[in-house]
C-alpha cells in the first residue's frame, strides 16, 4: 500500500538551502514569519560544499573557496558567526610552451584592451569585440589572454559573454585580494541554518521540488516524493542551471501556470561549467620548479592551478572552466583525473610516474554534471541586466526569486551575490507582508 502523502502548511516556503535560501530563511524567521525550507539534496550549502573526502587529512572546497573582494555582506556574516578568514600568499606564475614566467602579471595586456573597451558604446559578445578591434597575428596573444581570462575566471563562453560587463570587471582590477574563510565556507552556511532554525524555521533535506502550482496569494509546491507544501509566499532560489533545464529532463522545475517571461530571461543568461580537481601530495613537489607557488596560469589542458599558501598543506587545486569544462561534462572522473595529472606533470616538467608516486588522494568535482546545479555560476551575456531584473521580478506578491543568478552588481557569480539576493528577496517579502 502506498504511504499516505504528506501535506504541509506554512506561510513562507523557500526552495533551496544555499547561500540565498539560508540567509532569506534566517531573515524571515527572525521577523516572525513561519518558514519551511525544502532542499533537494541531503546536505546544506548548494554550491558551497566543504568536504573531507576519504584520504584527505583536512577539509577542502568542492565549490566556492575565495572571498572575491569587496564582499561586505559575507564579511559581516563571517564576523557575526565568529569565523575568521585568511589572506592568500605566494607567487603567480605563467607557464607557456614549457617556459616558466615567475611573478607574472596577467594584467600586462589589460591597458590596450581596456582602452578599446572604454570606447565601446554598444554591447557585444567578447569574441566579436576581439575579432573587430584586435585583428591579425600581432594581437593573437591579447585575444588569447582575454578569451582565457573570460573562460577561466568567469567560466564564460567568449561567444556569449558581454564585453561591457567584462570591462567593468577588468577595470576593477580582477580578483587580486581574495582571502578564504578559515575552515571553508561550509561553517558559515551551517551557522546561517542554525540561526534560521533557532528562530523557528523548519528544514526538509532530500526533498527535490518538481512543480510549483500557484495563484495570487497561494501556492502549492509539489516534491518528487509526493509531499505537498501549501504556502502564502514561495521564494525560489534554484540555480540558473535548473531554470534552464528543458521540460521532460531530470531536474526540470515546472511552474503551473508557466512563467514565460522568467523562463525566457533565464535562457538569455549565461551559466558556466567548472571542473575542480584537488590533488593531495606527500610533499610540495612543485616547490623546485615553482617556489612559493600561489597561482599558475598555463596553456595545459587543465590550465589553472593554485596552492593553499600561506598554509603549508601540499594540496594543489586544478581548475578547468567555461566551454572546455562543458565539453567534458560527461567525461568519467578517472579520465578527468588523468588529464589533470598529465597537465601537471607537463607544467612541473616531472615524469607522470613521479607525480603519481607522490599522490596521496584525489577528488574531482564536475559541476556541469552536478544534479540540482548543472553548472557552476552565472556569467553576464549581452542584455544580462534586463534579463536578471526580469528573472528577479516577483509574481503577484506570491512567487519571489533569489540566487546568485538574479543578482546584479559587482559581486556577480559569488557567494556574496547569493547572500545579497537572498537578503533583497526576504526584505521584499516582508514588505509585501506588511501591505
Ligand atoms: C566550483 C565552484 C567554485 C566557486 N568558487 C567561488 C569562489 O571562490 N568564491 C565565491 O564567492 N563563489 C564561488 N562560486 C559561486 C558560489 O558558490 C555561488 O555563487 C553561490 O554559492 C550560489 O548560492 P545560491 O544560494 O544562489 O545557489 P545554490 O548554492 O546553488 O543553492 C540553491 C539550492 O537549491 C537546491 N535546488 C536546486 N533544485 C532544487 C529543487 N528542484 N528542489 C529543491 N531544491 C533545489 C540546490 O540543491 C541548492 O542547494 C563557486 C561555485 C562553484 C560551483
């Protein structure tokens, strides 16, 4: 006999226990609103995922890791939670065609790029801008630099990412000051969940939502397990990757009636892929060739690497982002690991066997294949500000939207973006309640 279907009644139902959903839950619960939060996975945090996989002596970040300053809300919450953060340290290298360039400044090519970007009146995709303004062999290094930076850092597709948005980001100097929360981002999100629960919020994990039936003033949220949640207001914080899932595909979230303007806005926005590879070694074997390595940019298949300096821990993180990561979305973990190790052996100019002999543990997280995310973070396409505004627009005082994908501002694609969007939505919901 089938189990009786569960029905729940609440005032506010929040979908997603990531940065946006948890901060919103805390704010709304502390304001006295009955809050129930449903999360698809059996863990909190979403794209914040601080884990300690087998073989690793300490935790590592499978998702968000750095505080890409300025992040005032993140800092304020870390301070309130009593969590410290630590500046990164060390030297930056570029390795191309086997040549090591220490203390490289990847922004050397930035002034000519910014000079042309400054004159840009009408937005266009980065690839089109580069093809128009920097033609010929002489500009090949600049085109490669700009494309690699947009793909590697913003996880963007150069054929879609907005040149004007990159101008704003690059003029601000990139992510030069990027500390890490001590012990990872995970404790901050657990602390937020604790605050929300202490204020009366209820959290249902392992509860994927399939559909939201709504009418002005009332919504029914239907979970995959058949449970249904009735609420006066719903805050949906699912990632852009979920918004972009086609109907009929696993992970698709349906609205009844549909929200065509929101769906079209989500389709217009960019959502980039990232594969993060963590390699724990017996010792810092990179030290001989790349002393005090903090950050390495290269032309290898897995091009970007960083250490844990100032912590002496012999862990290297490999990073593959944008279209190159998207192409590997279905590649088995062992193949991704082999590609990463081959890249690193080449960059360190050591035999692969020597590297493997030093490897104590490895961990690969392929975010394009991650259920309930289907990517890593958003990037600005041409027309993104209007699309983000459309996606963030509440419906009939009943449906509200948050998450880093709807955030507009200098911290796009970050934990800060998620937190700010959750705060903005919660305040809007409280304002609505007062009407
Ligand atoms: C590899 C990687 C590296 C990153 N590096 C950094 C960094 O260094 N610094 C930084 O600031 N940011 C970084 N980010 C971005 C940052 O992690 C995100 O911007 C932020 O965590 C997003 O928070 P959110 O609440 O908007 O979304 P999420 O954290 O994605 O939360 C949404 C939640 O909704 C849940 N959900 C989805 N579908 C459903 C459903 N149908 N039913 C119920 N629940 C559902 C998800 O499981 C998830 O828990 C990184 C992200 C990745 C993936």
